[in-house]
């Protein structure tokens, strides 16, 4: 009734760096643009913005930094053209790291402008880590996607990311000091109350105050992050997605949707070397097919099934 | 964690109440893989000892649910003991003994007629044609079923699409709720959550509505068994 735009924001993050997030963001963007939708990719990676390289573009002249520092007034002015129709790129701030934490007001302004872009899909490349900036972008998106690779380090960081995002979300919806303190407590893994997981936290709050507990468990239920597994080498790696989903719902109390997997594929680094995206260079390769599958599942709002 | 051990077998296996044998088997395989000793998914998040406790509970759940007879008994037990489904028994449900024991096989089936809102068409494959009486307004004293919710929603001029957008609940699921299509609805836990969000949108008291609606849901399950 108020807004008629069917715009959607997707945000791709992940606890660990170098697992191919930018590559997948680029691939999904190209794929959806090829389907005739208007897409903009935004690189909000604080540390190492390199989405442009994944798309085979030189270092852009204007970046997010120019917008944040108000050298450019309109966000539209920092959108660069790419080699594909319908696909735009907002490049990551090169000096963002120096300004590491944009001020709250700057962040709000950026978020508002991002949300009002006149396009079909906005895909954010969040970069790795669990800083508040990353979590906030993750939480404002319609689809918060987390990516991992089948390695212990990455799995561990995935849980850390999910917990961090969950607590931050709960923290934002509650104004009660006791609850906020409890959340702070929960962030410390060796806390005295024995709160180890979001589920423990919600149960603990329920014990303190039934009504509040129910509000929070509804909030918990609405938090539905998505999972992608990248660099899959064998069938067992595909199954890992189901296992992580199971642990999230049973143990952590987080409802996770498993979107699908992308095969490890030599053609990816071959095309990176050539500064071209594999989805354009090798559209039928295993990796490209995986990226398309994941993007399609997101478009249709469904999960991966065996 | 403690609550995990109190959850029912369907929740433990992470399957729906209507899950087929194949689905149960598949869920069990995933769970075995997930909580096994060399699991990549579990290693950084839970201690091996905790994993073993999960696993033994999962085995127990699987053994009960994979066998038709024990599953039927367990279902009966769930319906009879579950306090949240069966509140006061004003709609003709026999009060169950909530002592939490598996019921013997020869429990005499209740002879009560089906409550009016369990429509014959929803009891698939039974060919039951029990006529129902007095199937008028339900919502008189705060009794909410699907069609009643729909009536209220329409009265307030709120489109189902609006609710779907606001709550992010699938529109088909919302329709199932409004159609009393219990057969196709997910497990009670989810339905309850959906109802609360639904109520928010049409400004009804979530507590009253869920209590009433979940009673109908429970009665449907009970009624289905009467036909078996």
C-alpha cells in the first residue's frame, strides 16, 4: 500500500575469509541480471573490497567511500556499469578501513539510500568476520545468507556468525535492561548461568518472564538465515548442509534454510586469473551450475532438497 | 539442552507428524551423521559427550517411530498426555489420564461422535460420512477455528496477501490455517507460531486464539484415529 516496489536485499556473509563470497555474489548477480532483472551489487567488505576484480573490472573511480564522506551526494552516482546488461556495481570503499567504523548516522544514511534504490535486487557482499557493521547489514536484508566451506575452521565460524547475528537481533528488539545484560552474559561462553546457545538464552528468559520469553521466541522464529556450502568436493560435503541445519534447529534454536552447494572447480581460479567471471567464461561448469541453482532457490524462496 | 530430552520423538528427529517411513529414515541418517563422533558439523559446537547423549535419544526416537505399531501407540500417548493440545474437554473429548504411560493396545476407542469441525473430507481415505449437527457459529464464546478467523479477517478488510507479506508466512499455509486443513498443516509448534503472527495482523488476542485453534487441531488428530 505504501511502497509498491518489489525490491529485495540479499546479503552474503560468512565467518571466514577467502572462501569465495565475492565470486558467488558476482555470479548470482550476473545470473539474475541475465534473467532480465535489474540488479546492483554492493561491496561492503571493509577489509578487502575486490568484487570489481571478480567481475573483471578495473578499480572504479567512484566508490562507497565517496558517498559516505559526502563527496558525492547521491548513491546512484557511485553505481558503476559492468560488462553485463541490468547489472550495476557499487564498489567497496578503498579507504574504508581507515575510517573502519562509519559513524552510526553515516551507516543509517547508507542503509536508507540502499533500501530506496530503484532496482529489483540488491546483493551485498559483506566480507568476512562478525563485526557489528557486518551483522547490521546482514540483519536488515530480506535474505541473510551465510556461506561456508566444508572445513572445521569455517564450520566453527559459521556458528559464531549465526550466534552473533542472533544475539544482535534480539538485543535490538528488547528494551529491557535485564535482558540486554543476559545477552551480554550469553556472549561470554564461560558465563555462570550456563547459557551456551540462543536456545538456552530464550529458555532462561522464559523462566524469568513468561510473556517476554514468548516474544523473544517468536523473534527467534522469524530469524531465518540461509546457508550455502561452497567448494564441495564429495557427497559428504553436500550432506554437511543438512547436518548444520539440524544442529542449528535442535541445539542452537535457530531455523536455518539450506539453499544448496557449489562444487569446487578448477575453472574458477582459471577465470579469476583471466579476470573474468566463471559464469560468463564457463557457464556450464560445475561451479557455475551450482551458483545458478542457489540463486534460483533464493528467487523461488525454496530450499535445497536431495 | 535439558529441554531436548523432554521434546517429543518427532521433534527430536526433526520430522513432521505426518512423516513417511522414508522421511523418518532419512532424518535418522542425517541425525546419525550429524552427531556421530567424527562429525564435521558438531565438532566445534558441542562436546563429544553431549553428542552421544543426543545420539542415544535419537536412536530411541527412531526405534519407536519406524515401527507402525509402536508409532501408533506413541501417537495416542502424545495426544492423550499433551496438556497444551487438550485443555478443558467441553467439546466431547474424553478426559485422558495424563499419567504419561504408554497405553495398552486394547484401549477401547472413544465412541463420541466427531466434533462438527472435523469434516469428513479431511479424513482422507476413510469414507466416513458421519453427519454432524449444530455446525453453526463457533466463535460465540471465544472459539476460533479457521473459517472463523477468515471471517474476522475479512470483516476487518485485511487481505490474506497483506498478512503473508507482513509475516513472511507462505500464503498457502495461511490458507490451510483458514480452511482448517489440519492434514496439510505443519507440526503444532509451527502452527502456533504462525497463529500468533496472524493474530497480530488482525488484532486478535494471540493467546485465546491459539488455545482454541490448537484444540481443534488436537481433536482432528484424535478424530482421525477413531476412524482407523
